[in-house]
C-alpha cells in the first residue's frame, strides 16, 4: 500500500480546505480499482472518503471529466452518485476524492428503485446528441462531438474510431470492416427516433452500488446525451441486471417495441472497446452481433 508522499500531502491539504477536517488523513486499506487506478479508503476523524490515483500523463484529465460526469448526474436529482470532494494533480499523478459509499447486497426493492431512477435520468434531454467535452470509456478517450442525429453520433464518435483502432492493431480484417461499413448505411433504419437522453455510458454490473439503506448509486460514468437503449443494452453485456430492474424501468419510461432485438447493435461499441483493450477474446462476440445485421447472406 503505497502513495507518494507528494501526492499524500496534496490530498491532506485538499481535504482540510474543503471539508474543514483537522484530523490526520489515514489510509485504511486499498480498494479494487481495475487496471487503471490505485484506489483507497481514507479516514479523517469520523469521515470516510474514496480515493483514486493514476498517471496524468497516460490519462490526461480523466478525473476532471469523471468529476464533471458525476456532477452532471447529481444535478438531475434523478439518481444518486458519490459526491465529488476534491479533484486535482500532484506531480505526474492525478487524484479524485469522493465520499465513501458503504455497499450491501441489492434487494428486489433496490433493483426496482434503480430502474425507476435511471428512467428519470434518461428523461433529461438536450438539443443534440453528444456533450460539450470528451471523456473516457475505461482507459480509452471518447469523443462527444455534437450531432443532430443519433445515427451520425453513434457512427462517427463511437463506432468508427474503435474500428479504425482495431484495424491498426490487426484485430479486425477487411471482411469485418466491410461489414461495419454496410452497417453504417443501415443504421438510421435500425432504431426508433428518440430525443437525446442523458446516459451513464458505461452501465455494466460493476458500475452501480446499493447502499446499506437500499439506495442505488451510479459510479464511473462515461456520460453523453445519447440513445437511452445504449445504457439498457450495456446492463445485459456481462450477465445482466435483475429482471425487477427492467420491469421497473419500463413501467416508468417504456422502451419502444423491439428493444430486446436491438441490444447487440448498441453493444458493438463496448465490445470494440474491450477488443482494443484486451484482445481477440472479444472478437467472436463482435462477429455474432454483426451477423444479426448482415444482409449480404
């Protein structure tokens, strides 16, 4: 368990200035944070905090963008997120301090509340698809240049950059890139038109917490104004959420007919992300998703 002295000093000063905590900051224990971040539980007196640290040279402004995403979601008053306490840099490192959220196993009522609250968040709209700034999906940057149509946004800011990256890495051959090109032409007719929704953007099972009080909390956002089915699709990608979540969501903000059949379409983007980050083990899932939209057969 190691945090650079320079970084720890900056963190101490940040907490003292923002929270008026005068007790020394104690690192209680490390917390799982994936392959990108070093994460810790901090304690200062009776207050607990969650700390993330990573290399600002590798992931410039990652925590600044994450903090903005959390603040945007919090501003909707639709669903809980951890409060942003402090964010900044210390030498070559960047850090993000959030309030500590104690986690428990979710109940049916908690799943229902997650569905209902996400539906409320998805009803927050914008004049276009995208966002005023880029952010990250995992460790990869993603562009959020604004577009008037979802198809244009999804093609140009999501699929094309990842397809190009995978092609350069020799993870996609010309046959598959041709299939993607055909898909781009079909996209506008494959989904129902909807107004842009504020979406979490990376809503898999590792990015929500149920608190001790049964309150759902979203973490690690990759927000944009997008198609709300994108979030719903990601919940199914690695095992799926409890059925109570989907029932509650549909009661609050019904999804349009055929949404289940469109899940493979939305999940092409996170699968491409995983292909570029972790290699060819994700290629078969991409081929399977593309096959559902292959009209050359």
